[in-house]
C-alpha cells in the first residue's frame, strides 16, 4: 500500500473533525483486503476506527472507485453512523446521505475551492414524483431501483435546497450543531 491512502485519511479526518466534531477514536486503520471480501457490490467497509478497502480500489482506472474517491467517504462513516448511530437498513440516508454531503464539502476543501451546492437541489425535479422514488423513511431492502438515489443523493439535495432558505450559512453549520448535542461528542 502506498502512502496516498494515509494522506487521504488524515486529510478527511482533519476536514471532517474541524467542520463537525473531532474524531473520537484513538486511531484509524486502513486495511487492504482481497477483492472477494463482502461481495461484488461493496468496495469498502467502515467500522469504528477501521476501514477495509478492496485491493481493486488501489489499482482501478475508474476514478469514481479509486481509493482517493472512496476513502474520504469511508472515513466519514466514523461520524455517520459510528458516532451518530442509526439503523442504516431503515434509514440509509442518515449515514450514506450525510456522508455524501460531507464528501462534497471535503472534496471542495481538497481542491482548494469553496463547496458549491448551488443548483443541486433543483435537480431533484428530475426524480420527484417518479414511480422509482422511494420515501426517505423506507426500509432499504424494499427501496427498489430508486435505492441509490434515495440513500446517497437525496440528503445533499435536501441540504442544498435548505441552504437557499436558511440564512447565513446555517445549513452548513447544522451537522456540527447536531454533533455537539450528542453525549459522545460533547
């Protein structure tokens, strides 16, 4: 394993810790595992203070599935749901969706540009009312073809739309305020 994953992990820990709440575990380990682990649709698995990354993430040419893209998302799981626990089978949007939001913010930070969510909420109109759109509070196992959208994409869109209503950057501050109210984070 190269040093790059260590750098991606540290950067994500610093950015997420500064924006939300400090990392609460004493260490974090990124472990390269065989591609057969966890089936074909899973590229990485996060658990408290540990991330398992399939070997293919280190070698793929697919930018979306490279370690540089996947690892910050898996690091964000140290906050959602490892700190703020939820039933991710029923409420997948509460960990995957907030992770996607965190990834937009940390990705912008990594590129040295301000996070831009302008217009993202407007794209919800393409899905709204579709027969494949599952409700937010729907068991993930029954979400059908709209599962990925419901679980990963909808939360950043909702936060983007709220950003147009809540003055003074309040939406960006909400996750941090939420974390500070949690007993484990206080």
